[in-house]
C-alpha cells in the first residue's frame, strides 16, 4: 500500500465518521444561526456607519 493510498483511506474514514455523526437538524440549526449572525452583523455595521456619517456633517 502506498503512502497516498493510506492518506486517502484516512481522509475517507474521517469524512465518513464525521458525516455519520451529523444530523440534518444540526446542519439546519447551524445554517440558521449563521444567517441570523450575518444579518445582525450587517445591520450593526450599517447603523455604526450612519452614526459616524451623522457626526461628520
């Protein structure tokens, strides 16, 4: 067995074990949390930008 074959086998086994431990609920929950965090971050940066522009006028 070559070194590359062993690496591919190890990577494949790792991916399979991770895939088996995740559920659809976990993935959806993570996606929802990431989307909410992105929206809050965007809204916060826009508000800070408006406050900074208001102070310069």
